């Protein structure tokens, strides 16, 4: 496989001020993308992931049930997990069945498959500050091995402050619909993620050090700007990971 | 009928495992042959109900001081497995041969280092502060023990965690095979690691799935599951002349039930799809499968779903068994741990038994192996792992 094609993209940033600072279009959580029965119980992580994923599928003009999905997140369902850990230390702590099964890293992936009635494989991936490049690499490998199209969602809700002081904020999600090879109507051509020394834009270094999933900002900015061939840094550290892209210009 | 495979097979050049079934693969093999349960009362922490667990009670090694921030029970289980039976030397050989940047690492885990996080929360509850030596992204987040192993071994290739509950490390094998098939790596270390913790014990108890006694997979009188812990390590490399004598991972089939977060599809549709997909990717026919290592947790819904899946896919089903009555359900590690069990069956020539089985459920329209069968040498094995979210994976393995 020579490249992947980006067919659709969506971004969700619930914090208004942060959203206004982003160099590409992003939206608040769209509760219409969450099935009514799940709305009350679903986490910020899941609501953002669904919002971004639905927007990307609409942009790509693909039904969400059409392809496999990869959900990538540094901390997964951290607020639900935090609530359970808090209950576990109390003598009379209560663990609810739904709280427990909604604490797994593949909660968003599982509910997405249920909500879309999608029986294709769904994965949940985590790689700390390398979560974005490893998610893109997993997407590359799936498309190179099996062809077709897939949905990649990268997201993290805010983390309780005491877990990792100074990190885990602001919440953000983005979703990409990707196809194997060079496909007509693509927004961007994306190469295989590679180890490298591309410099992460200084303007976003503080943000990504605070919230690792924001490493997607330069890539999403490049999609929006639509420029020609360039190399995009996928990690704030060097040596790190990078990817060659070619926009529609 | 052998069709051409869609994905290239990979060689399993080394494997190791630490669990309640033993500290290494030799001890695990002895446990599989003895077929006597290793499940015992929990000693690691207190829980407000009765059960038996598959706890690793032998001492765990200390984490080196330079990697102290990663210290947690999960990392220690992984380190223990790494230092069994010369496994570390196999990884070092792969690094010397291929270069550190060409050796990747995929971890499958469901709860990572959360046992240690729970201890930190106890301090938070008491003192209002997390302990100074608690590092969230080096202990609790899913990739933590992957990063530890990568630094411990000096690997520089791709490194990430798959965390899809109880299918995690079966899917890690799938991701590793793809890294090799796409030439992103020459070797990939797959680690399936999960430790006992309060969250899963009490979580599964809230779902009323925990058995008070040793579990009885596929038995008419099954009463639920026992949780275990373990670390299984597998080194995958591209097939070459020098590893032609090693067993092969042919393919991993994956699917989603799209049914319910914590209950499997009643007819096992997703489970059957995962098994069929493994066969399709490998270009093999169902009639070629010699043995199925069942997920068989001994929860009623899971067992019946899987029994129907096997019945629907195999006109003449091969012998099947489930090993969780021996050392428990190792959750995110189960896919890798039971792949190791299946590799032992391939390499040493036997069919594992189903510890705890007395009367097979009549829904099992296939031979359920109760006692280990030493007269059969399987050559093609499917090993199943199914998780929350209806997340299914089936690993297809072949003898050298």
C-alpha cells in the first residue's frame, strides 16, 4: 500500500474557549449522535467520540456501520474508573454493574458497534504520548492487510486533577475515515507513520504536553489548510513519530 | 481444501507464561496434564464475598531502580515471565539480529496497574493526597506495562496497548501479525498481562458472575467464573528457514457482537464470525481444525453463546475444552495465556482437559474433553477470547 486516503474528518472540543483557539473547524458535543437510552449514562469520552465519529462519517458520506473502528485514547473511561476506585476504598462502597462494564477502555468502541449495529471488528488502543501515531500505524496496518476503509477515533476526556497534576485537560476528540490507497474524493493522502525528528509546532507544545491526544492538532490543521506535500510531527518529543501527507492543493 | 491465505503467517519463536498454573511453561504443562485446579482463596486483598482465584503466590521480582516509576504488580508479573526459561535471551537475540528499531511490542491488558492505583486511592481517601510515588501514565493507563517492557528490553519499534477487556491480548496478537505482514517490524513481542485487583473482582461480583467454588466450564451445573492473573509473552517473527521448526500463528479473526456491553449474543453470532474470519484470513477450512480452546468462562450466557457458535460453524466439530477451571479467567491476559496453552498442545502433542467438568451441557453439540488426552497430537488449533462490548477474537495456530 502506497498511502491511505482521508475521506472524512470530524473534531469535538467541548470547552468553548479552547475550541475557538483551534486552527480547524471543531464542534461541541452533539447529543443527537448518542442513542437516547445511552445519553444519561454515557461519559464525556464516549459523547465526544460519538460526536466526532458521526461527523467524520457524514463528511465521508459513509454509513457508520460500514467498516471496522479503532478507538484510541490515553486514559479511556477515566472518570468512571475514578468513581469506582473511590468507592472501592470505602467500607460501604457500591460498585454498580453498569459502572463496571462502562469502565473498560473499549466502552466507546463497544457502544459504537451496538449503536451502529456494526459487526465489524472494533479495537481500543492506548500508547501514552504516542497514542496518535500508534493509532495511525494500527490503521495503516489494518488497511494494508485487508484493504477497504475504517474509522479511527482519537479522544480523551478530562482527567481528575489529583491523578496527574497539570495534565489531562482540555477534553478533545477527532475522527478520521480512512481508505486503503489513493481514493477519489480524498481530503488528504497520508503515508505510513515513521520514526523521525520532525519538529512539533511550538505554539501547541504546551497544549499537547498537558493533553497528549492534542498531538492531532497539526495533522488536522493540515487537512483544513489543504496545502501540498509536507511532513507532520505526530509527537511533541524528538525523536518521535511523523507522517508524510499530501493535501488537495 | 487449503485456499491461499489473505495474511502471511508468522513464526512464534519463543513463549513464556506465569499464572496460578505455574511460574513457567514447564510448570504450566505439568498443571495441564495433572488437570487439578490451582484456584485458591484470595490472599492479596480482602473482598466482601467468597470465591477462589488464580493468584500468583510465588515472589515477584523487583523493578530496577531506573524504572521505579513503572513499579506495579502488572509490571512485576511481566518481568517475572520475561526472566523465565531464557525468554529474555530470545528477545535479545531478535534485537541483535534485526536492530532495536525493528522490534515492536504490543501489550494486551484490561486493567493495567490498577491494583496499585487502588492502593494509592486508599492513601488519597486517608490523607487527601495521592502518594508521591504514584505516576498515573506509568502505572494506571493501559500502555504503562508496555512502556516498562520496552525500556527494560531496549526496544525501539512501535509500542502500544490493546485494551478490549477479555479479548485484549488475542487482539494484540492480531496487531503484531499485521506489523510483521506490513514490514513495519521484523519481530514483535506480544505481552498479555493482567493482575488481580479489587475493581474486577468486585465488578464481576456486581454482575453476579463470580463463583464461590472452583468454576466448571461447560458443565450443566456451572455457577460462574473465577478471576485469575497472569503474564504471557510471545515473540513473533517473520517465517524464515531458521525458525521453520517453530509453530505458526496463521491468523486472528475479529468481530463485534453489536448486541450488549456485558452479555454475549445469545446465538454466538459474533463468536462464530470471529472463528470463521480466522479461517478465512488463513485460507483454511473448518474441517481442518483439530481442537478448539474455548473461551468457556463458566458463566452461563458465555458458555451457551460459545457452544452455539461452535455448533453453527462446524458441521463436524473437533474436540473442545476450556482451561479456566485450572487457573481462572486471566481477563485481558487470557488471549495470550491460552494461546500459550494451545502452543503447548501443538508442540507436546495433547489435548488439554476441562478441569471442573462433570456433565457437559446438552447445548454442547461437540466433544468436550474432560480429562487431558495424551493420545492426540493436534496440528491446527483455534483459541477463543471474547470480551465486554461484544469484542471477539479467535487465534488460529498451526504446528511447525
